C-alpha cells in the first residue's frame, strides 16, 4: 500500500550506521534553535541537597514546544522532494499535529490532521496553533471518512481514540495519489531523525569533558527517549561507555512495566503489520491522563528489545507524584514542563535523592507545558 513516503520506507529498513542530514533539513533545524542548549539544573540540585549533577537537554525551545518537529521537518522535506502535496496524520494531545503543520508550512505542503475529539475540545489552543501554521484540523471521529462515520454510528458522542484517528488519516491518504501519511513516533525512521538530540548531547558533554552516568527520558511511543539515548546506547554496546538508561512511563499506561513482550498490532483496527514490542494489547483503552502524549498501548520495537535485553531499565509513576515533581522543577529551575516531560523529572528527582556519591544524571526535557496549564490547574494548585 502507498501510505508512507519512499524515503520513509527506505530509512525504516536502513541498516547504515550513519544517515546524512540533508542541507534543507539542517537549515530547518537552525530555525528550530538547533543545536539546543544543555542546561545544568544547579538550583534543583541545591534544593535536593544531592551529590548528583543534573543536566537537561532543552527540546522545548522551538516554535512548537516539543522534540516532535525534529522528525516532522525531515518527513515534510522528503515528501516535498517526492512531489507529495499533502501529509495526513492523527494527533492526540496536539503536539504532533502542531509539529507536522509547522513542517508542512516550511516545505509548502498541505497538512490535514485528525485530532481526537476529547483533545479537540479540551486543548483548543493546540488546534489554534495548527491552524495558524496552515494545518486543517478535524475532530475525530469525523463524518469525512468511512471509519469516522462507523465510529460515530456506534457511539454518537465518541470521545475519539488514536486508533480511529489513524484509520481516518490513512483513508484520506489513500484517496489521493499526492497524499502521504506521516507518523510522529514508534517507527524506526522517526527514532532515527530524533537522534540529532543525542548526537548533540554527546558533543556538548565532550565540551565540558564529562559523560553522563545515567540518562533518563519519558516514553510514549519511545521517540524522544531513543533520540536522546541511542547514540550513547550505540557506544555502550561497543564497550565505549557504562551509561545506565532509564525510561519512564505512567502507571496508567504501563506497557513496559506491566505489559507483555510479544507480537501485536500498532492500531486498534489491525491495519498495521504485527510488531514485536512491549504492549498492553491493541484493544487497551488508555485512561484520559494529562500526559496525553504517553497514552499509547505499545512501544517502539527497538526500544522494547533494549528493555527486554536489560540494556534499558524502565519505571512507572502515577499522575499526582509526577505533577508534584513538576512543581518542584518549576519552583527551582523556573521552566514549566509538559506533563509528559514531568515523568522524566520525577525519576530524575528520585535517582538524585538516592545518590551517595557524585553521579551525572542527564534527562531529555521533551517539551514545555505552557499549553497544558488546564492540567496543572486541576491537579496541582487545588491541593495547596
Ligand atoms: C509526544 C510527546 C512525548 C512522547 O512521545 P515519544 O515518542 O515517546 O517521545 C513526550 N513528551 C512530549 C513533550 C511529547 O510531545
């Protein structure tokens, strides 16, 4: 089936150790503020009275506010080179739809986004951003597709799910020769594009003559964690470092801590090939947590394998303790993290508290929470 771009498929199967970043994508990375800064969390360290040195990579400092444009601009660039005129996709929290709308704007493509109805209603500013960038946004399920109409027939007030939204976006893709479908996580080529984060981080640590002892990131599909850690994982597998890796997920969606390692579908409608991964089952309906970007039943196959083999460890945290950690971070470092990012921060704080001797902990600050203040309002300030 003609769903993805040719280059996307080629990179999905690519075994090369290195893949060059085209000049046009490098130029787009400059617009995204790349290389992004690596910060030392001195105020948080002092507050915790820890012996750990804590560093974080700022993936929030771009016009979209998360790491997602790193792959969006690459995907839009390859699509434009292949004569594609439109990219279709789904979005949950809206961060991926925002990034792809932005990337399509840069490379002169149309963008059509199916946004789960719940988020469409509860995160109106995300929709506004997508529309400002020129994206066309539909609440999903919509009446525009067979899958949307079927879902609405079954449940007229359907809140939407990524499963249905994916089916809608694929339907739109198959309608026109000049449209392709684009995914924001899980797939190998998406993780590959994100490794720009880790490659930069490695150079930045080299500049200060240090190496991390522990690297931490939150996992939804696994792309920001993989992008941040994989260059270091490569070196560790070659015996060049002894870095520990810790992936953090919500207790509400415990794919790697409570799920099974087996073959499963990537979507509810069973349209994707079977993928070997940690999964809660493709029929699993994730509860509506504020970290909507972490609501996926499975995890990227390469990351799942690394966890299965014990190279990467994983841990799960509950929503309240995660928001508490976010509050501590805001009041020390002065930056509001996305609820997804706050999962990594919770793990960082716990690990730092355990340190009896100096240890360098680095985490990926995957996005800001300036459009997630509704969640903060509900879960944080009410408890003071
Ligand atoms: C989407 C998102 C995530 C989770 O997705 P991954 O593919 O696992 O990185 C994490 N943080 C932010 C800010 C996001 O937007």
